[in-house]
C-alpha cells in the first residue's frame, strides 16, 4: 500500500513535524492540504504554507495551502470542504497543530490556557468533526493526532498543569473517537515521540540549541505516520503509539540517522510512560 493519490489534511503543516509528515507522503505522490495560519513570513519561525507547498510539490506530491485557524469552526469546515472539492475527497486527517506554555498554574494567564485549550483539544475535536463525513467515503481512512499516551501521572501535570490538561485533551479525543468511528472504518490513533524532536518549539520555548542537539529529527515521526497510514484502517485503531517502538515493530532497526547530533545523549520527551522501553539506546554514539 502506498499514499499515491491519497489526500492528507494536516494542521500546522507549514513547518516542523506537520511538514515532515506531508513531505513523506508527497514522495509517494500524495495530495497534501497544508492547513496553518502562517501565510506571511514570521521573524522567528521559518516557512509559510506556501513555501511548504512548494517543497511538497518538489518532492513529488500535489499541495493545497490553506489559511486555517483551528479555533474557528467555520474556518475548519470551509477548509475541509475546499480540500475535498479540490482533490475529490479526504483520506487522512493529521491533528498536529498545538500550542504550548510550560508554566505552573500560578504563572499561567487564563487567556493563555484558553488558547492552548482552543487549539489543542477543541481544535482537534473540530477538525475530526468536519473531516469525518469525508473520511467515511475513503477506502482506508485515518485520523492521526500528535498527542501522548493516556498514562496519566502527577509528575506530568504538576510542573505545567494547564498545558498538560490541554495536551491530554487531544488524547481523550482519540480515545473517544476510536470507538465512535470504528463502525465507519475510520482509524483513530495517537502518535508521540520518545525523545524531544528538533522543532521551533524546542529551540525557542523549551531548551534552545543545546536541547536541539539532544533531539531526533521530525523524520522519525514522519516515517512512523507513514507506516500508520499504509496500514488497514480497520486493523489499526485506538492505539497510543510511541514513534520508535512502533517503527521497531515494523522492522526498523537503525535509528541513528534520526539523531541531530550523534555525540549527544538523546533527551526524553514529556509524557512517555515509565514502562515503555526504548528499542535502542538513547546514549550518545561512540566515535567511529
């Protein structure tokens, strides 16, 4: 199974993980809807929906850049319709758009919590709601959300309760909709990285250049997403998958190429369950 001719609607696809997933699909000749807010260049963030579209077409796919605010249900509904009209339907929805602020409640403005909730939890719900009627017509429909396993522990909430609530809310959507949409053959899964991923959020918000070097590239999530999308939707649903564990289950044994800097130990990401064992060492590689 390939993604040739399949249509993916990816939120937050102008850069980072969303763009990487789109590029991997484009190699197969997929149609990629780049649904994001960045239409004009940002002083601190590289890429726009238009530059991402150019890259995906150069990779071999077809692209449709759309300015979409997932907080606005009218914007989401219109974008889904436009995408389906343009490409003749929808096959895959990727809920990648997310807002983050790693502060405890005492240091978090409620306005900022509202933003995280509206983009993360509510935005994911809205995208699923308006994509589902189109996905139901696909022969192998998938919804994939970039959110953590529902293995909730105090240590994941206490440092940044507002963000944790908004992020785990995305996973609750996965849990509920996997059951709600199963009879329609629509797979609903979550994907989460074991280590930090080299994105703008890591560089600008969480850890700067040091943590970037201790991260894996977005390609590991793109490859894992590809394996999900090319699986039968009625056989893989309701799962909370960790990127390297899932790829290892599909026969991948070499994870070194995903490292930004092989001389650095890989930094673990938030929300990874304690009993999840990495298929390979996260320690720095020995010099060759």
